[in-house]
C-alpha cells in the first residue's frame, strides 16, 4: 500500500468519525430514517455473528463453534451472567473439539 493511499484512508476514517460530532445539531433526521439506521446496524451485527459462527476463511468452521454459540444463546435467554455465558460457550466448544468434533 502506498503512502498516498494510506493517507487517503486515514483521512476518510477521521472524517467519518468527525462528521457526526460536527453535524449532530445541524442535521435533523426523520424518525423513520433513524429507525432504518438502527435496523441496519442490527442486521449488520447479525450477519457478522452468523458468518463468524459458521465459517472460517472460505470453509465450514465445524460443528463445535455453532454448538458453543447455541449454548451461549440459550444461556442468554435464561439471563445467566455474561461472564458465565462466555465460559459456558468456550467450555462447550473446547469440550467438543477435545472429543474430536471439530
């Protein structure tokens, strides 16, 4: 990557973070637009979780990782403390991998 490209990307990142702070009081968005942006953020997070759960690189991640995510989701539904959710998910994934279920 050339220095010019790096500077352009750095400047763009800086502006994307600065503009909401500068324009916050000057631009009014309709409630519908705000709702669509919120839904877009939720959709993006769901897509990231789904791809991170099922895929590693270009291939299938194996069954241990989705099982760990499923255990975490179940624990969250039961309102288990978050630290315990992480420990349960990691233990499930590690246990299945130790048992040979990649």
